[in-house]
């Protein structure tokens, strides 16, 4: 039993380590792009778009892998998850990443993470068939790994609770069970993520296969609007789910620090059910500029994007405030980062809701306003949850000490992400287009400011990851001593 727990914990540590290191590398690519846009770095346009492709793909993939580790760590306390599936997902992730890297850097593939049909096949000779196929097959392999992961989560939740509906607490909402028998926040969030991501990954696999067929035989074509809907149904839902996996750390870690339970009330359960439905539908706010879309879908995209920003966020942010209020909590790196993630989530959602307004979207969506909200939401929201979990696991597992440098990194990380996101939002307000390799002089200053903020963010995250690696080394030494002792006793 002890060996099983060790190996399970080793898998989670692997997920978090790979995710953390890839995030740092992707941040460096982001800084290089901002320096190029700011006129500081002479970067060829082709290289810029390769960096843009790897940055978007890698950042979302790494954050998804790390938060999947968070989800698996806590969910495994409530249901029986498969260690083998967890391992397969990690292997497929690494294989897919290698294929994507080769496709992007060796064969110059640069369609951005959206791989928007028919761009993979029609590149104006910027890249060839091999690069496109390496990227598309790499993404498909990544998706298959994650799909297996969520299918296993769904299997385990159904086995324990009877159905995914009960995993969301529908029997409690309907009054068949009392609130004291409601599933934990970790189970509820995991159920929601399982439902939306199985849907998203199925859509993603479908459009990837469509693109692969078109690259191999351009004579076989597809409806571009269908392809775009499938692409964003996959991309938006999958990226959105990252914070819903990460928030499990909030539900599990803050109660340990405050000695107060996080109760799954009816309001909490209803909020998660609403978010499950809305998250599946609101990707249409990425298509508000497509006049050929049915009007009812665009209107629905605006209204439900407003609605989706509230239920889970409100009950989680309010719950975090209440569980901490007058609790006598002892703040440290783990609790501080987890609590700060609520600020990043709340503030990051506001520009997103603004952008989901049709009249605003027509002006702002193709500007840097969009990465402004996304960087705040992802970096100071989801990634703060990941880094908080890193410090929690290090303290829980080996009582690792933190130093003044860690606290400085915490402050620097918070301020630098606010500065970086702010530079994007200012650029958006100036109508600076996103995804452009070159800027006119009037657009350059915010890009340079963002690059400087990005450097401080990278240094801060490096401190977080080094702390985690120090924990791994300490843990490995302890495990080696215990294994040696067990052999002697045997």
C-alpha cells in the first residue's frame, strides 16, 4: 500500500514538474515576442509566428497537465483512479510535445495554436506537409492522452457515486439527499471538468482529423465554418477547464489552513451545474465577428458569457473570503498563492466579459485586449493555483522551509503579471492588433513594458520551480533511505 501511494505521488510530482518547467520556457518565448514587437529585438516574422504557435500551444498544454496533476492528487482521495491511465497520459503528452516542437522548429510550422482550417494545408509555402502533419498528429496524440485521463475520472466518479449527475450533486439539489451527504468540492469540480473536456476533446479530435485529411489530400475539403466552430469548441472549453481543475486546490488547501470545512451547499452545487452547461456553449463569443454565424448563436454567446462569469466564481471567491475570515489562518507561500489566485480569477474575468459584448467585440477582439484578460486569468489565476499547490505539496510531504527569496518572488510575480496584463489591455485600448509580428512606433511602448514585466515574472516562477525541485531531491533522498531500511529488514 505504501509503495502504491509513493508511486502515485511520484506521478503527480512528474506532472507538476514537467508543467512548471514548460511554463517557464513558454514565458521566455512570450518575452521574445514582446521584445520583437517593441522594436528591441530583430526577430524575423517567420520566427515570430513559430514562437507564437509554440507559446500558445505549450502554455495551455503545460498548465492543463499541471492542473490535471492537482485534480488527480485530490480526486484520488475520494475515488479510485487508475495509475496506469495517469502514466499513459504523461507519456502521450511528452510524445505529442516532441512532435509539435519538431513540426514548429524543424519544419517551420506556424499556424498559431488554433490551426484554423484550411491554414495547415494552405501556408503560401511558409511550411510544408511534414510540418503540418507533425503538429496536427502531435496535438491529436496529446488530446488522446487527456481524453483517456478524463474517461478514467468519469469511470471512477460513476463507480463511487452512481452517475455523473450525482457527482454534480443533482440528488442533493433535488432534495433526495441532504447537504451533509453532498459530494466534496473536488468531486463536483472534477465531474464538471470531465463532462466538458470529454466533449471538447472529441470536438478537437474531429477537427484535427479533418485537417489531417485535408493536408494529405487537399482535394477533400470541409465546411470552414463547421471547422472553426469545432476548433473553438475544443480550444475555449479546454483552456477554460484549466482554472476549474486548479480551483480544486482552493477547495482542498484553504480548509486545511483554516480548520474549517468547505461545504458543498445547494447554491454551490447549482453554480457548478450552471457552469457545466454554460462552458459547453459560450465558445461562440469567439465567433461574434463571423457574420455568417446564426444570429441566435451569437446572441446566446454574449448572454451566456455574461452568465458564465458569475456562478462558480462568485461562490468560490465568496467561499474563500468566508473560510478565511476570522479563522486565524497562518499565511505562507501555499495559502498566499492560493488566495491570490482568487484575485487573478476575478480581475481576469472582467475584461473577458467586456469583450463578450457584441458591439465591443467587433472593435476589440482582434486587438491585444484579449491576451490582456487571458494572461491575468491564466497566470495570476490558474498558474497561481499550480504554484500554490507546489508549495503545499512540498510542505505537506517534506516540511520544506521557505526563505525571504520565495516571499520576494511572490510579490514580484503578482506585480509583474498585473503589469504584463495591464500592458496588453492598454495596447488593446490603443487598438494594437494581436498576433502581428511588427508594430508601428505608437504601439511599441506597452510591448516593451510588458517584456520587462515578463522578465520579472520568469524570475519569480523560476524561484517557485526551484523550490519544488529542491523538495523532489529531498524527497528522493528520504525515499532512498526508507527503501534501504526496508531491504535490511527484509
